[in-house]
C-alpha cells in the first residue's frame, strides 16, 4: 500500500502564503495523477488542484491565479503553493493520488486556517 503524508499547513493572516506538501511512501507520481482537495466545516469536499502524469495542471476557479500545484518525482512529493490566502480558504487540505488499475490513495489531511 502507498502512504501519503501531508504537512505544511498552519495559521496565517489573510494575504499570506503557505506551501503544504504531500509525500508518498514510494515513487508513484510518474504513474498517478495527484490532486489536492479541501473540506471546510459544513461544506462538501472540493477539488482544488490537479497535476496529471503528463504535467498538465487544473485549478478550481476559486483558487485560480493564487494556488500552484507542482511535483518532484525524485522526492515522491507533491506541493501546493498557496498565495494571497483568504479566510474562505480555511479548510482541511487532503492530497490524493489517482492511479491506474482503480487505485486511489488519500493522505490524513493538514489544517489550513486563514485569519481575517
């Protein structure tokens, strides 16, 4: 099984930045798409960003222009650079690996809190 571990969340003021990371226990991101989701209290889970095995990226409209997803296959790690943070970005952020063969893996989540 693949383990995903998120880190790098925290508490920041509006307008600040964070860069959570998602580290995999073995090399997978060359063969798996990687996604970041978030879920705020009382809201449904939201897909925030995607990076495909081919390197293409996609973003939710709510974060486009502020967030950047990237990966380092040699380090088995995916990153989410979050700039110009807003209070509405407050949520638990989860990384996800979407792989061939109906394989799907989730991290434990990292809390991001943005104060106004």
